[in-house]
């Protein structure tokens, strides 16, 4: 039976580095946390980081599965936002995306008229595959319209709130001071 697993790393400065798996994993985890924090905070002000996180979270709630990740990547590139931060917020919002799909469909039906939803129900029961495809596209469009109506104000509110919070985080403030 093995009681302790020793790991011997290549020599550093002429000395072999040995340690238990627990110590090695703890060091690796510490370095990974530092790198992640560096990626999230690289050259970004608290206000810009707040906007990045708010946009990522709002886009993560988009009621069409599969689009938010690509949309966040494109938005990060075009607006020169922090890509890891926007994707982290996007992934954090994914559970909400699934929870909010049906409320967005209902709100879209209420805003734009529920005739498309009834057409989809009829096409599912009695229509062809093409009719079902077009009706589901219309329902998705209504849900996207409802999302657009709510996403703008949500991004503004989240950006203001997150800016106030991030201005009190020492690591973010230190990055801002170093930029000046």
C-alpha cells in the first residue's frame, strides 16, 4: 500500500524539487488563481470591467441556446473588452438562460401578439415540418424582442451596481492605479 506519493520535478537551479501530490496541486491551484485574476483584471478600469461583466451576463440570458458564447466573443473583439471576463459572466448566466426561455416567449407573445404561438401549436399538431420551423422561428424572434427590451436597462443597472462594488475591490483599484 502506498502511504505517500512523492513527485520529483526536474532540477531548478541545480536542485531537484520533490513534494507530495497535495503540495504540488496546492501550488498549481494557487498559480492558476493568480493567472485567472490577472486575465480578468488586465488593463481594465472598474467601470469597464463592470460593463464587461454586465454585458456578458445579459447576453448569457439570451433566449436562444448556442448563440451567447459566440456573441460574447464577437462583442469582446469589436468593443475591445476583456474576453475571459465576458465569457465568465456569460457562463455564470447560463442556468438563468434555461429558466428564462419560457418567460421571454410569453412576454414576446404578449408584446407582439400571440398569433405566432397559436400558429406554432397548430403546426405542431397538424402542420408540416416547414410550417413548424417557420412558426418556431417567429416565436424565437418574439422571445428575442422581449429580451432586447429588458437587456438594455438590465445592463445599465448592473453596470452601475458592479462599478460601485468593483471600486471597493483592492485588486481592481490597484490595477487602475498602476495604469495611471
